[in-house]
C-alpha cells in the first residue's frame, strides 16, 4: 500500500478535472457507475476517491482504489484543490 499523507504541501498544484483524458473520464465513470455529472449531484465520497485514484495512478501504476480510500478528507481536499 502507498503511504498516505495527512496533509499536503501548499505548493501542490490543484487538480483540474478538465485535465482528465477521455480514457480517465471513462475509467472514472466506470468506477462511479454513472456519469460524472450525475455523480457530482450525489454522494461526494466515492467521487473524491475515484478522482484521487485517477490522479495518483498517473505517477504510481500500483496505486489502488483501496489506497485512495485510506486518505483523510483533509488530504484529499488539499490534493483536489476544493
């Protein structure tokens, strides 16, 4: 399992959902079981976990959804820039 941060550096770039590739968007929608638009209107936990997973696997191919689920809300919010 990948080490999870409790917080992140302020210098970390905010995640921009518009930077998702079409493949990543398709993967995210498969994870969510619905479209991104519908997911934004429903529960946020799975959406944030999916976004974190997509973002982190760009740099770490071994990063899993389970790994993403171990991050604190504070850390995910900092990473996603929300």
